[in-house]
C-alpha cells in the first residue's frame, strides 16, 4: 500500500448564475475503493456546506499518476490531432468524437485519411472500446461507446475538419 496524490473538486453555483470550483488536494491510500472516493467527496461537500451557501452541481475525484509521464516527441503539436468518431448506445444513436492531440504523422495515409480498421489506429480504437474498471469509456452523456466509425485530421486552431 502506498500513499498517492489526489484532487477532489466540487463544481459550484450561486444564486446569480455564477459558477466556480472548490478544489482540495489530498494524499490517499492507493488501496482505496471507488466507493471510498465517493464517500470522501460527500464528506467534503458536507464540510463545505457548513461554511458556504454555494450550490453544488457535482463532485470529482482524481488520482494523480506521475509514473505515466513521458517527454514530448520532437515534432509534437497538441493543436494538430485527429478525431476518432464512435457510435454510442443511445436509442437515437449519435456520433461522439474523441480528440487525439498530436496525432502521429506516420499513421496518416498519403491522401490524408486515417485507416481505423488496421494497425495502431485500430488498436487504439479497440482499447477505447474495451472494459474499464467494470464499465467502459463513454461519451459526454455517459452512454457506452459501441463501435469505431471513422477518424479524421483536425486542427483545434482552425476549428474545422481537415478532410482529404
């Protein structure tokens, strides 16, 4: 058992429509469960409620893992990436785009397309669709992602799709 850094944050609202964040840093046991993290958030919200009239929209608990850190590649550019489009499990399915910053040039075909059916791009998509902690990665509405549809180049600075 080790002690690891974590952050707990509460998204706040006020009566005038304003918003903010209450952020607390913590050192926690790496043997803690998700249920214990949820309880810690509830305890933090209760403590804040004793000294604040702000409304609380939601709480978030984040473990900080610096062991996964890597140095950027020589040609990395966070603003130039690719968007992987996934379908979800909604009754009226819609597309969810997952942005991959600084996408590898070696995975872009000569015509500017990205092949999501083979190689590293297909392996990446499969890892996104795989189970995570008894659940899975979802879209922003927490609907399960069910299939990879497509991928395309995108530049955040241009705010548009870059199609071949």
